[in-house]
């Protein structure tokens, strides 16, 4: 006889282009999960990439970097990891390993479901990442894509860049924003 009160383990992958407020979405989801008695774990793929990056350049410079520099470094790091792994799902593998560690910390085996636990993975960038997570977690994996129009995303990024430094030429900011957004939309796999 199965216990219908036990809540299955959930995996929620967040997808959104650069400049989309996925952090706010993650906080809303976490709050709602807690309301229904789930333990919610946030998994930041950028933080995992920092840990995986062997030279440590991401971690060392993160605090001192301007936002546009930091974003570009993460785009480059994701591309580098996908290239090294020769697959678009390489960054998702970091999340899978983190989930295994979280299960173990909660007293479960790494491969056994930790019921009433949900993992919010922020942010997926490549279709292969979604395919890999779905192939492992099946129907327990949910993808949520948050759309923000390009002009709103650009406004958010522009505001951040303007707060951080004194840019004399507005066209410099626009070129920078276009480059970041284009790079984010074109994740590489070789």
C-alpha cells in the first residue's frame, strides 16, 4: 500500500534570457513550495560553474567585476564547459551532482528520491540540459520558462551598468547590451 501523503521529489528548471529576473521567480516558487510542506533547495548553475572552473578566475573576480563583465564570463564559462564536455548538457551534470549531494546531506542515498524535497535549478541555457534532466528525473522534472521582452531585459541590464560605471557614450551601452544578449542566445557546443 502506498502512502498518498508522501509528496514526490520535484525538479524545477528555470529558463530565461539574460536580463530576465529568474531570481525573483525562484523566490516565489520557493515560498509556494514551503507553503505546501516542501523543502526547497535553490541550485545556482552560475555558482556551480564557479566551483567547477579549475583556474578559479570566475570566483576570484566575481565580486570586483562589473555586471556586464560578470555575465560575459559566465556565458564564456558555460560555452567552455559544453565544449570540453562535447555536449550541451555538461552544465546540467553539475546540477545533477549537486542534487546527489543534497540528498546525501538530508540522510538519503545519492540515488534514492528525497520525498518532499524540491530542487529549483537556475538557470538552464541549452536544450540538451533540459533533455538530460528530463531523461533522469522523468515526470518529476518541470521546466518553467520566464519571458521578458527584449526591451525590458535591456532596460534592467542598462540600469545595472549605468549604476556601476560612468559611461559617456550611450551607443557604447547599446553595443554592450546587444553583444551580451546575442552571446546569451547562442550557447555553443562543438
